[in-house]
C-alpha cells in the first residue's frame, strides 16, 4: 500500500472513529496532495509517485515545525500543542529520518567526490548531499553537518 493510499484509508478510519484532530490533519494532507497532483498533471499522469507524496508530507511537516517556533515565541501554548499533534500525525507517514551519525559519512563521501575544501564549496556539497539524502534526512541537519565538516 502506497503512502497516499494509507492516508486515504486512515482518513476513512478517522471519520468512522470521529477522531476530529486526526481527521482535520489528514484532510489537509489530502488537499495538499490533490493540489500537487493537479499542478503536476501532464502527459496523462493522473497520480503522484511515492517520492512526490513524501515531498508534500515533508513540506507539511516543515510548515508545522516553523509554526511551532513562531507560536512558542508568541507564547501561544494552545496553538503549539495543536501544531505539535498535527506534526506527530504527519510524521507517521514519513519514512524514518536518518540520524546525524548516519548522515555524516555520506556527506564526507560527497565532500571527497567534489573536492570541496572550504565554505565556498558549500553550494556544490549541499546540492549533491540533498540529492542523495532527499526524503531521508532533514535539510537543516544536513546543512549543519556540511558546515561542520567544511569548517
């Protein structure tokens, strides 16, 4: 079962169980997925592939994290809790993210391949690293490790 199909199945289950928080989160995910599907529709392709679905989910998770930061700064704990519970639901559908220890050797390999030696080469390293780690690691973590290894 694809991630998209699992979201749709869980949406039906949330309706039956009258789980309002889960239902609202899954509805918003479905809307984002449909919006992306329509925007990407070309050559008769009617559905999103798994990589596109994961990309949409990662964007949704990132938005929730940014909202949590903003609400914490504004001292709005009620909204922080709402966003955190939505983030937890979204993360159920994302693949397990790699740890910093798992990411470090991959980035070191990219640095060796590109011959990068200073922070001026960060763009090259980030481009290749993001390509290799897309959907497997958070961009902010990758960025931090690249800075650490290049400095």
